[in-house]
C-alpha cells in the first residue's frame, strides 16, 4: 500500500500532472457554473460564459499559484498581487478565445452548445498552460522596473505618437471631444458599416460565416479577412454602435503608437543597441510619416505597418542565425492574418530582400533558401483558415480578371521626389495613380549620402538598400510595376499603397548612418552633406516647389549637418547631449509636419452622417419582426453602405469582396453598379419585386421616386411598403437559366428576365419623343430619331453641364429613364421646371413618375471636370406596361417558398410546386451554399452565375440551404498542421537550448553608460 502511495506522491511531484488535475477542476468549475446559469437564469450565452469564466479564473489562480507551479513556499503580498494581476490579464485573452470560440462553434459551425463548450475547453487549457508557465509563474522572472529600464527607448517611441494622437483628438474634436472622426473616405462608407455588422454578430451571438445584412447576403468570413481580422478589433464589443467610430479611431491611434515601438525594436536590433537615444526620432518618423497620416483611415493596413519592422527584424535574425526564426514566423503570420492585401506587398519586398542578401556561399545560400521558404510557407499555413477562403472569394471578384497594363510612366520621377520634402500634404485619396506619400523627415533625405559614404557599413548592405529604394521609386512611377505591387489590381483612387516600404528602408539607412558616426567617418559625413546640398540645388531646378519649402529644407539641412558633424567629433556625455539635441530637433520637425498633415486631411463630423440614426432605427424596428426573410432599404443614403450599418438586410454593397457575376446581374436588373459595388439606386418594380424588397425608409426632405405605398411616419422617417415584394424563392420557367445581363440596354435586359421567367413580354416599352438640347455653349446632334445617343461637339471651354428635354405626348406615362455620359458626375431631373432630384444617377433606371400629356421633362448632365470633347450622351426613355407587370407578378407569386427558419447562413422552408420547373431564389450565389430537397442533397443551379436556383419536380417539397465558407475546411487543416509543426520545432529548439550551456560576457560590458545610450 505504501508503495502505491509513494508512487502517487512521486507522480504528483510532476508539474504537468498537477496542472492536469488543477485544469480539470477549473474546467469543472467553468462548466458547472455555465450550465447552471443557462438553466436557472435568462442570461445570454456570452454573459453566462463570462461569469463562469471569471469564477474559474479565481479558482485557477490559487490552484496554479499554490499547487501547480509552486513559485515559492512563502510569497509576499506584493508578489501575490502582481502574480494575480498578471494571471488575470493573461486569462482575459483566454476568456476572449473561449467566449468567441463557443459562439463561433454554436452560431457558425452550428454545433450543440454543450459540445461547443467542451471543445473550446481543450484549446483554452493549452493557452492557459503556456501563459502560466511562460509568463505568470515563470521562475527568475525580471521585475517590471527592470523590464521598463531595459526597453525605455521603445516605450518612449510608443508614448510620443500616443501623446500626439491624444492631443490631435482634443484639438480636432475627435470622438468624445466633439464627435469628429478619423474614419474618412472608404473608412466612412465601407469599414464603419462593416464593423457595425461585425459588432452585431459578436454582441448578439450571430454567425461569423455569413450575413444577410450586407449586399442581400454575403460571405462574412471574406469580409472579416479583408477588413476586420485583427485581434485588437474585439474591443468593439465594449462600445455601442453609435460609438463604433470612436473604437475605430482608438484602434488607428493605438496602431500608430505601436508602429513607433516596433520600429524602435528593429532599429535597436539593427545596430545592436536598443537604448540608443537617436532611435526615437527615426521610430517616431516611421509612425508619423505622410503614408501613415494619409492612409491610416485604412485601419486594417496599419496592422501591417506596425508589424513590418518585426518581420524584418525576424528576417535578419534568421539570415544571421538559422535557428532563430520564431519572430519572423510569428510576425509574418500576424501580417497575413490581419491584412493579406498589404502583406502581399511585404512578401514581395521580402523576396527582393532575400535575393539581394549576401548569403556568403552557395551552401549557406541553399540553406537560407530552404529556411526562408519553409518558414514563410509555415506562416501562411498558420493563417490558412483565413487565407484560403479569402483567396477563393477574391477569384469571384472583378479584380480576379488580370489586365496587365503596358510599360508606361505616370510622369516625371521628380514629381515623386517632390513628395519627400517637408510640408508636403499627405494624400488620402486622389484619382491620379502616380501620387505617392513619401515624406518621413528632412533628416532622412540628408542621411542618404552620409549612409553611402560610411565605411563602417558593409558595401553589399549599402548596395542592397540603394537598389531597393531605386527600384521602389521606379515602381511608383511605372504602370506595370505598380500593378504587380498592388496584387495585380488597380489602385482605385488610393495610389502607391506600398510606399511605406520605401519609408522603412530610408529611415533604416538613415539611422544606421547616424548610429555609426565617429571621428573616422567625418570625411564621409562631409562628402555626404555636400552630395545632399548638391541634390537640393538640382531638385530646386527640376521641381516646382513652394519657396517656403525650399528655404525650410536649406535651413534644416544646415542645422542637421552641423549636428551630425559635432556628433561624430564628441564622445561620452558630450555625445549624449548632442544626440539629445538632434533628437529634439528631428522630433520637432516630424511632429510639426504631422500636425500640418492632419490639418490638411481634415476629419469627418459623424453627426452629419449618423445624426438621425436613432430615428432611422426606430422606423426600421417598427416593421421588423424577429428573423425576417425579406429585404428593406433606405430611399437615399448618406454613406454608401448605410443599410449595413443599421443591420437591415439591405441590397447595397460597396466593398472589395463583391462578386463580379452579382455586379453584372444587378446591372442587368437596372441598379447602379461599379467595379466593386452595386447599390439600391436604380430599383424598379421588377427588381424590387424579384429581390423581395418589402420596406423603404425615407427621411424628411428627400425626394421619393420609387413606386411604393406610404405606410407610416416614425420619428420623422416615412415608411413605405412594396406590396409586391416576393418571398426568398419562387417558381419560374426553366428558360431563366439562359438569362444573361449583358444587354446594352437595361430595359431590354429586364424585359428578357421577365419573359424568360414567366413568358410575359414587353414589361418596359421604349419610347422616342422629340428631344432637344438646352445649352447654347455646345452643339447637340441627334441624327437618328430612334437612337438613344446624342452627339456633343463644339463645346465651349469651361462648360460643366448641358440639358436634354422632351414633352410627354401620351395621356399618361409611368416614365423611366436611363441617362449616362463619359466623365459625368451627377444628373438633375426637372419636371415642368421643378427640380426633382440631383445625385449620381449614372447608368441606372430612374423613375421620373406618373406623368400626364404635355408634361415637360429635362435631364441635366453635370461634369465636375467640364464636358468632355467629342463624346456622346445617352438618354433612354421607357414606360412601364402595368398590365404586363401584373401578369408577370401573378406568375411569380403562384408558387413561393414559405420560410420556416431564417438565420445567417441557414434557410429552411417548404413550397408547393404546380408544375416541374426552376425555383429562383434571390440568394446571391456562393459555392459555400449546399441545398437539400426533402432531406436529400441536390445540385445548385444559378441564374447568370449570380443567384441560386433549384430544379424542382411537381409536388410539395421541404427546402433547406446550409452555408459553410468554401475553403475553410482545408484552411483549418493547414492551420492545424502549421501550428503543430511550429510547436514541434519550438519544443525541439527549447530542449536543445536546455542541453547546451551558454558562456561569454556581453560585448558592450566595457562601455560607459553614456556611450551605450547613444551608440
């Protein structure tokens, strides 16, 4: 008996055994608490989960601290408090994983709640063990004050941008200081609405795989992968929807500050001294460069900006020491996870870096190649659960089609160089693709020559960096190289998105040059200064720059040159003092320029766009009943994806993940479409009926052009109902499979849709009234009375608009038009001289109204850049045939799908089919959908590759649709394999390090404290 007791005691001496026992008891506390709360209270799953986890955390701390890891026999109160705070802090991450993971398994994978909770416990157990072992109860752990002292330069590089952003918030009245926001351009029109839907799913336990709130139904995982994959984004659950813009501004500010810290880490590694005072201005210059100021509203890009220095630090560590690849793999994984688009540019940059790296000999080169390729693939595999579904999704978008441009130049290279100078306004968006954000400090320009002539820096390192900056500068100005850098994608108004790589190299070169200054380098410094001033003289002759910029650059060059020369001449405390002065001067320039940059950028006043959000939401809620299988829209939007912001199951979608086939189909149904968008603008009775658009919400003073019935006014918002909104699915003729949306005339395309689906012809009838021009400054010709095109010539320079008008000749016309012209900005509609509407009605159907004979209609075409020469305007006029539409609607409505269950990514219903045929659904086609008819899996058909349809036989059928993102299963397998391989490699490395012994003293042991702080 004693033998067994001794064995048990010996077994209990093993840390892992004790951890398993304590972990099992902690899990029991968690599970029992969770299910008791779910059974006896009305708490939501997430709320019950959080309470249960907090109870488990409290139990686990004492179990781990005093039983498992046995940090010390006796602990001071301070030590206990510190360990508790550290323990709880680490467990909070595990809590996020558990809450989100449980909801993900329940709502997205549709697992049972109990099964989901059990599965996620295994993951949490592993995370908690790693954190407790490596961080919380780690033996010989450094005190906090020692950690801060060892990394004070990195901390300062974080604090300065953080303080700058806080002051900016106050001065620019951002967030709680006045309602303004840094979320501008696409960040306002796309990202904020997408974050609203993401917030809704996280808070209300919805599916993260699919959403009905975006573009009639969209793969939410694709949208998360492109816009919102950063783990920091989970902080949005702490904010209400009306304050999400504050959360986004906070995320932008945090990432800017972190960029300074990571750049400081890289520069410290680069010159083997992380506490050099001169690191600070270069790190801050990276965090507050014109690229960051101009493009930080793309908050998902900022993840790659902040992680790039760590990726490069890891890359260089790996090239120097083949066994040290952990930082590279993890940081590249983070970049790929958070934003694969910008990280693609980083990957191209890494390949160039690798090619230009000195591998010393062929054997080392082969070894480096295998290691670089292997770790890069491993990082990609670790993030494959997002990358593979995202890649498959991207291949359905318009950008999947490759149209390689010719080898051409945007302009003079001096136009690019001009963007490097002080007081250059940052670009936040512009149509010219040759624009670029390059400014990161005047000292960075000055130090290029000093870097080249520094004899301490290896020649091949200098050659590599010079080749890279020259190639990048050439890429900014070349259409083909630019296209490749952007992932074989056009820039769409945000030019040279990879210019942060140029800024990174330039600042790295500059810091390396100034960190290696001493008396021996004075000749090289002098020569570099001469070259810099010569460059400035030459630039002044070739660039049209403001004299203030030239004068200020001369002054800064002179001051910095003097400072660098003195820095090279002195040592000890004198060198420290000079370095401090130089740092302050450089920081002053950077901070001042950043302030001017944000001033030119401006901010967005959120109340201008969402000031009536409560009223709109009240109107939406007045007609909403649980999970409703119909669609609603806004009469006029203040931001493009506004319907998504209100989680209202709308039609519109403006985003980079939109399906190209769906865009084309929506165009064929009369809607406004673009390269990556389709909007509710252009809706007509046919499209509104087919897509099941039941309600429309109109704010006061908005013109109502859609033919719907007024229902009510709620808090100042009018509610309209479409009495002919069809259900999600209905029976049509098989011929609809052959419908295409490529007709040049939308009215023909809509007629074709109706005729193929019901056999009813002539829903819209095109008419050709006599049309006259209304501008004396332009010649308008119309040779063929049956043509919808009008020639424009003899245009007076500076003319920005012209009009086409006609009279109604029939007793009553339900009139629709399509108006378009190259370069058009907006269109005004006048009826009997009274302005009806003024908006971007470009190539879409528009309901002018029910007009009587003699009514005059004028269409004014407006061009912000002036009417283009020798072009043609299009005006297509048609009337709706009410009898034909009635007949078509009756055919569609006879056999509709009655929905029994409607959730994100899941639909179940039943339908009675009178005759075998095709069931059309307004569910956008995605290969992730699986269909079941009467419990049997069936093949999905498509209409125009855009909408799901099913072949059904006569009789009663139960229809079920289930969604699972395509590529996710294989992605999860690759992710598991990638992390498993990484863990095994790290474990093998740890075992190897424990077996070895480390000897030797630090290289800098004999340096003075002052020299160590600046060298």
